[in-house]
């Protein structure tokens, strides 16, 4: 097995909470963007066009057909203010650092007035937790721009437009506009991970019980998994042989809190039988709930590791509702970590300049204190009739004021250099929003959620193959600032 210290950083598994894999009896996997890696640009462009056509079919202006998909505009972890048509990047303290109205960047004063002068409720906004949200919000931004440029042509509010958007996306999935095209040409829309089967087999050989838990329906799941694993290993000619249980149409996140029964899927017809009283290997089930899954399998709470990409639907709900251990797949890290390593000297330079700023600011405060003290003593001396002492103190203050002015000028210059360096570094990671996990030098809201709910995280699920199925993942980072 490859030693951890020889791994590329993007191949590593990062630990928020210590996790002993020896105590894990069952491992559950989401499918989309977890086991199944999408060619995101191709899929998002397809979803964008299919949904846009639904707008036009519903009577929206035909001019919308000219709207273009821009794959580099958005990232995950953003918030969408559907009432104002704004897209926000928020740090872990709910400070809105970057905001766009459509494609127009909001200035600091506007951001402060709308979001930072008073606390806002993040749950009132749409959280872009999944990759599927990217094309959705991209289309929303394009329509916002269209509405601003063509007042009166769409007689609806931004929120009403977004409600239609959600309806049209659901319709595009339901009528096959998206998924049928994906399945006609899976090579275009999926990326085969040649190490996926190896990872699953190693877990099975270690005695782990694997299960698939996906919101996708049976026909789509079967086609995708057949494409990914159908010929991956001669030992497993049918992809279902990798999994003890297969659950489709699970309805996450409701699966983790609901009470829906399991139904067996008749695979030839995609029809459902009566509620299942047990779960059997080789059969396909739909619906269900986490408590019932635990009851029928005998696996409880922290004996289960669930692997998914959706911070809320997969990770927060499974962790918070049934105490499953969690592995979050953060696909963006694969490329972003390489960029961040290249930019490490730039970050060190920023911290050096911050140190310079602190020294300069301290020296300025000392000068200001001395100036204030001299002014106070000069007044006392004047009141006592000691004109000579007062004159001396005021003359000294003139020199100190000149020095303070120089320090203030230098401080402004350093501040500008720091802001510019941070902005350049962020733009090198992503030209609009910067790093997924950072807002400037602060953690992003998304990073806070990762730390709070993902026991471990990595860039792709097959990275598990680099670690023993009995690995003790240990967190060394659970410290407060005063402990550093």
C-alpha cells in the first residue's frame, strides 16, 4: 500500500474528527458526484440548455435563447438571494465578502447596506451545496441580467422566476431531456475512475458491508453504474455484486429523518412491490429511511460511514440525525490544491506583510499616544504659566506629527499591498470567487460546514484505496488560537 507521506496532497484524506475505520462495519455510498464523476462542464451545459428551453416553451421571451452558459462563473458553497437576484460568498462569520447581482459585482457599500450592517438568516437563501446547482444558478444570473437590460419584458419578480426555474429543472429531469441524453452518450458525460473497483474490493475483502444509497431512479442508476463498473473486474461481472444493499430513489435528505418504508423494485419493469420487511443482497429497493435501514441491517449509528458530495443532503443530515460517520468528497480540491501549493510563496508573502503592518500600526499608536500626552502636558504647562515648557512640547509634537503622517502613509501602502496580493492570489484560484474554502484569509461558510460535519474529506472516493480499511484517522488540528 502506498505510504501516506508519498501521496500527492490531492490524494490524501484530511481529518476533522478522529475516526477508527476498524469500528466501521458498513460503508454507504452516494452515486452522483461520488462514485460517478461527471464531466461537469458537459453536463451543466446540457442542463442549462434543456432548462432554458422550458422557459421559452412556457412563454418567456424567445430572446432568452441567446443566453450563453458560462462554465467558469460559479463555484459551490455560495448563497443565492432569490428576492434580490444576488449571489453571495460568505465567510464563516456570515460576513458577505463578495456579491454579484447577475454578473455585476456589488461594491462594498452596497454589500454592507444589504447584508453586513445587520445579521441575515442564511436559511432564507438558497445554498449551492451540489454541483447540480451550478447550471441552475448560472441560468438564474443570466435571466437577472436580461430582466435588468429589458425592463418589463418579464412581468415577474426574481423569486417568481427562480420558482419557475426549479419547476423547469424538475421537468427536464422527469421528461428525460437531461438524463436520456446523458445515457445516450455516457462517455461524454462521465469520467471513469480506474481505481474505483479496487477501492470497493479492498473494503469488501476487509469485511465491510457496502451499500449504495442514491436519489437517482433505478434505470438511471443501473445504466450509470454499469458504465462505471460493468467491466471493471472479472470477479464482479455485475456491478450489483459490489454492494450488499442497493437503495435508489431514497429522497435524501428526508431519508435521514423520515419514516417512508422500503419498496422492492421489479427491475425488468421498474415497478414497485409492497413494502419490504427485509433487505436482501441482489435485490433493489426504493425509498426507505435511515432508522429502518439500521433496524433491518443491524448496523447502528457510528458503525456506518457514509460517503457523499452534498454537504447538506449527504453529510449534515446523516451526521446530525442518525450519527453516521461521514466522508465528504470535495472534487474541487483535486485541482485547487495544486494551485494553492503553487501559490504558497504568495501566501507567505501576505503573512509577512501583515506582520509588517502590525509593527507599523503599533509604532503609529505609540506616536499618537505620545502626541496626545504632549498636548495634554502642554495645556497644563500653559495653565501654570510655564510657556517655555509648553512651547517645547508643542515643538516636539510637530516632529512627532510628521513621523505619524509618514507612518500613516506607510500603513495605507501596506494595507493596499496586502489587499492586492490577496486579490491576486484568489483570482489565481478562481477568477471570480477565489478558493472554495476561503474568503480572503478567513474560512468560507462552506469550509466551516466541512469542519463541523465531515469527519474526513478528500477529493475523490477512490483515494480510500491508499489507506488500510482499518486505518485510525487521527485529527491533530482540534485546537483554539490560544493553543497555537
